[in-house]
C-alpha cells in the first residue's frame, strides 16, 4: 500500500442504506460489534441521531437530504482517513447522494443496500412511523410519500426479509474481506 499502512490499519466506510425499518441500525451495530472484537476502531453514524447533531436545521426535501448526506460523507471520510472504520446507517433515498458519498470517501468505500419489501418494513415498524403515517394527520414516509430510488450501483445487496441479522452481518463481513477492506480470516 502506497502509504505504508496495512489494510487493517486503515479505516473504511460502509454506507448502509434502505427503507425505514429495513434493519440499518440493527445490522450496523452487529457489524460494528464484530469489527471491534477484531480490534478495529469503529464508529456508527446512525440516521436520526446524526441528523439531530449535524443538521437540526434541515428538513426532508431532496435538497436538504442531499446536503445532510454530504455532511455525513465528509465526516466519514475524515474519520476513515485517521484509521477509524465508519458504518453509516442512513436511508439515503437518492442515488445522487450515494454517488456523492462514494466520490467523497474514495476507494475505501462500500455501499450496502439492505433490501426489504415495504410490507415487511411496515410490519416491523419499530418507531411507529408507518402507523403514524397511516393516520390522516400522520407524517410522510420514505418509500411511500417520498421516493426511495432503487440503488443502481451497490457493492452488496442483502435481503433482510429473508436473511437473519446474523446471516446478514456475516455476509457483510465476508464481503468486506473479499474486497480487501478486512484481512482474511486466519485458517482454523
Ligand atoms: N433480518 C433482519 N435484519 C435486520 N433487522 C431485522 C431483521 N429481522 C427482524 N429485524 C427487526 O427489524 C427491526 C429493524 O429496525 P432498525 O431500527 O434496525 O431499522 P432501520 O433500518 O434502522 O430503520 P430507521 O430508518 O427507521 O432508522 C428491528 O426491530 C430488528 O430486530
Ligand atoms: Mg435506524
């Protein structure tokens, strides 16, 4: 590697996208735990929490969502350049935001789409978002009232309606190994 650091010593960014309740928080935390066990420094930049801290003045228009994603990708890039691996768990409904994040971070970027049918997401409804959106005064929901553009260029697609959290986590880790972002497993 040109800068003399091994793959294990340098950070990377995994951008985990998908509909509300697709499993982004659950799976990013599970992946983070596994990476920490392996000794990596890891940060999870998770949806609403990051939005509250980075972009409290922004709404959910296309322009605002793209601007917020730009802020997050810039911070993710900075962290990863200092050896911290970053898991971004964000709906990221627009392809332009995904492409901009990839361009901002550079080569050590991996885009994972947690694909899950909206009916399954609605049944999970961890935050009552779908329930509220179904009421006359309820809010909008991405994937129904606002678009969720199908990702055109994800590095990995994981189907969280059929794969368990454990299986999905394992697939992501294996994929990161395959890309050389994680060192290969030592032989048993
Ligand atoms: N295979 C699976 N992968 C991920 N989550 C699953 C799976 N099966 C069931 N679940 C459950 O679905 C819910 C997913 O909620 P989670 O908060 O992770 O979604 P999210 O994508 O972060 O949503 P939001 O966009 O609202 O933040 C959790 O309660 C989780 O336990
Ligand atoms: Mg979440």
